[in-house]
C-alpha cells in the first residue's frame, strides 16, 4: 500500500499541565490501594476488634462494683510507623519506575507530596473521629482507650485532627528523606546517614547536659504545648522534604 | 528470507518472480508494504524500498489512496530482462563448472537433453 | 528524514571508567534503530542519558532539540523498558497497567489486554512471584501499548522463549506499521532482530563503531572463501574485517565490497557468501587477534 499511516507532524512539545503530571504519580502510588489504604485499615479493624473482645471479657469477669482499671492501649499508632514504611517503599521502588515511564524527578516528588498529604489528612481525620467516638461512648461502653490514649486526642476534634496530620506528615517526611539517601547512595549512604543521626542525637543530648539546659528544653515543650510541639515538627518535616528533593534531584536510579 | 543481499532487493525479486510465474497477473493489486513487512518479518521501510524499486522500474504503478498494481506489459518486460541475464547468471557458470570437471560444451548439451522432460 | 535524537560529543565517565566516550550520532524520527554491542559496551548508559536519568559528563544529547534532563516537554514522549526493571513489591501486573495511562497519553488498554492474553501473563499475580519471562512480558506490554513516540527497549526479553519473542517481534512490526514511532531496540540477539531494523548503531567500549542503515551494511560486506592466493588477490585493497585460515584455504570477511569485486571473485572461482549482521558485528567488536590473545592469556 502506498498510503503509509500519517504520523503526527512533530512531537507536541507543550507539556501536559503540572496537575496531570503530578496526578500521574499519585495514581501510580495508589495503583495498588491495598498497601496505603485497605491493608492498614484492615489491620486496624482487627486489632480494635480483638481489643474490644479481650477488654470486654476482662470487664465481664470483674464484679460491677469492683475496682475498675482503664484499658489503655495505643494500638492505633502502628499506623504512623506503617506510613513511614510506605514512604520508604514508594521512594525506593516507585521512583525508578516513574522515571523509566517518562516522569521527571520533580513531578514524582510533588506527586509523592500530594500522596503523603492525602493519607495524613485521611488517617488523622479517622483517628480524631474514632477518638471522639471513643470518648463519647465511654470507651466503646467498656472503658477501652484505643484511640484516645493522650490528652491531645481527647481534646477538640480539630486539635486532634491537626496534631495527627502533623505527626503523620513528619513520619512521611522522615521516610522520604531516608529512602532518598538510600536511592542516591545505597547502603553506604544508609551507614553514613544513621551514624550521622546517632551522632547528632548523642551530641545534642551531651550539649544540653553540658550546658545544663535540660530545664529550658523541658520548659520549651511545656511552653509550646502538645499542638505547638507538633507545629514545630513541621520544621523537621519541611527540612526532610527539601532534603529528599535535593538528594533525588541528582539521583540516578540506573545505579541500583 | 536471506541470501546475503539487501532485503529490499530480495523483496523486489520476489514480486518479480510472482509476476513472471503468473501468480501476480497484470492489473492485479500487490500486497501493501505493511503486509509484506508483517509476512516476511522485516522493517516496513525496507519493504517500501523494495516496492519503490519496482515502481521506479515501471513494473508496478501507484493508484493514489488505493494501492500498488502490476503494470501492463510488466511480465513481458521482466521476462526479456531475465533472458538477457540468463547467459551471465546460468550459462557461463555452467560452462565454467563443466570445464573444471572435464565436460565440454557438447557433453553439457547431452546432459541437458537427458534431463529435459520429453 | 527528521532527526529526533542527536548526540554530540556525548561522554559519561564514572569514577575512572568512561562508559560513553565522545559519541556523535543522530536518529531519524519514526525508524527502528538497533543499539547493538557487547555487554558493558555502554548501551544502557547511553539509554539512561537519552532519557535524562543519567547526567552527561561532557557533550550533549537531545530529543527534538531539547535536553531530556528534568524536561517534561520531551520526557512525556518517552517510554524506557529496562532489562531489569523493578516494580513496587506489592504490585501485580494489573497495577502497572492501571498506572500506565497517566504516563502515556496514547496508552491502548485493549491492546495491553490482548498482549497479556497472547503472552499468557497472569495479570493478577504478585510481580514478585512472576518468572523472569513473565516479568519481561510486563515490560514488553507496557512498551508496546504505551505507543510512546520514543520507545526504548533494553534487552526486553530476558527469559522469554522463542515463541514469545517471535510474538513480540510480530506485534512490534504490526503496531509500528500502524502507529509509526521512533523505536530503539537494544539487544544482543542480533540475528533475530536484524530484519526488523532500519538502522544499526553499534557501540563498543563507549564509542560508536557502526552507524549505518542495515541495508547498506548487508550490501557492503561479504565473505570470500577459496585458495589463499586467490582470496588475497581478490581482497587486495579492501578492508578485511576478519580472516580465517585452514591450511591453504582462506575465508575473509570484507567490508566495502562492490558488485565488481563480487563478480571478479566469482570469476576467480571463489565462494562469495553473505555476512549476517550478527557476524559482521562480532567481527567488528571481537577485537584484533593480538587483543584476543591478551584476553585468552
């Protein structure tokens, strides 16, 4: 045949809108919704049910007028550590894939940021709401403290929600920065990174001790309050985000 | 397909052979370059090159938007071209090989007679 | 012919190793180019440079005149299928195919499904549990169904059997014919792909050894075999790429051959045989006999 199919005239060099490109990353990170959403919710549900069953059983065997202990249990807080792992895996495994599929490092990281914010907001809302229900129902009717372990969770819903969001973003930030170090410098980077972190921690503590400033440190936390402290964590989160960006900007997944 | 020569030449020759043996009659549409490419598992550009060779030689002609057809008189022209090359491509090598084996022209003619049907 | 990819003095050096060494070449748009060469020749580095995943030490490589590094304008048109592509641990092939349309505006989901059926890929099995060949199938499906204007396959079929590879070649040709695009195929199975290629780029030790239409390569190389004296006379003045000797018999692979040479060689009673692209490349990248001795020593 003579009529060879007509090819597009030239490459369309107008980039697709930033939102589309970033959305592509978000879609990739949510491609298997089990990992970031369903699995953690399922685990959370199972732990909660088990706690309710066990605590209900304990309660049933105590005489109604007997000494009552509160069932305090921080079972919900595995979510934070879980999300740190999700962050590490996303950067470590989805990043090289996205680059191969024509994403830029920048678009990937922005997409990861959106992913982290969506999950943080969602889970914080869930925990804050559950804590509120728990408070209002007297610990699901049996005095169980599964979500409302600390005063902050028992305060206003909005405060609990804000605190939860900030805390989870911090975990995402730390996970992202750690994974970025790994993607760029592999095992060696990890050694240096953790050694540096330990050094900083011990060094910081030593410095505070030498200066005899523990009181001031304590005073800071008292002054800032729980929510204030969480607010200050935003500085660390932002630092982690910038670090992840600076590190990944020159990362070459090919080396892996 | 492979006899070491460029594939587009082999494609062109294949079509020529089909025109000569009548399986592609004059006026008939020939397969598209993409069909050639898919059938012979070759690059479409290579197939196009082979077909273009035949268009340039007037063996095939294009009908815009429809396809490629065998030109009138293509068969006769191809046969006379082939006949012209027959001497160099078949007779001379035959004589050379025959001489190497001690068969002169008369002996070769005898052999040919014997092998010819009827 | 429109140039789509252009490299100029492109160099990539890793600590003491020069993976790509001052390379210049151009690729024409909507052609299938074979990027050929031995392992470690610099093929993968070159493809990483082309897709902006590696940073050039010197020189430049451009797509449609623009650097690909962090450039969504050109990167959105690329799809790079890597030999050892890793996927997120929790992914199944269906998750890869679900995420792909975002990256590739021309993604054809039906085509992807068809290919998965043809290659018998279990789309609902964890990628970690897939065999090497099935893993390769995932890449092949993405590469074909993406219909990316610049599609790069780096040894895409590790672990695939001959039947599956043939299915890949057939699909590649048919889809390329229907949707022309620029395809770069890096492979060491040269004989299998030789006929699919329009252009060959052979790289060795980080340098371009051959940059030529495949047709021209085939037309200009041949093996002349016969008595040593006759062969040497016939090849006098020609570039002999390779020479093998068995007693008084010599077989010489020659480049830059013409019809006249062929004719006179035949007249001299020599055997003139074809040289496959693979043989040609092995001859050219195999090193000189002295180097060979060094290697085997």
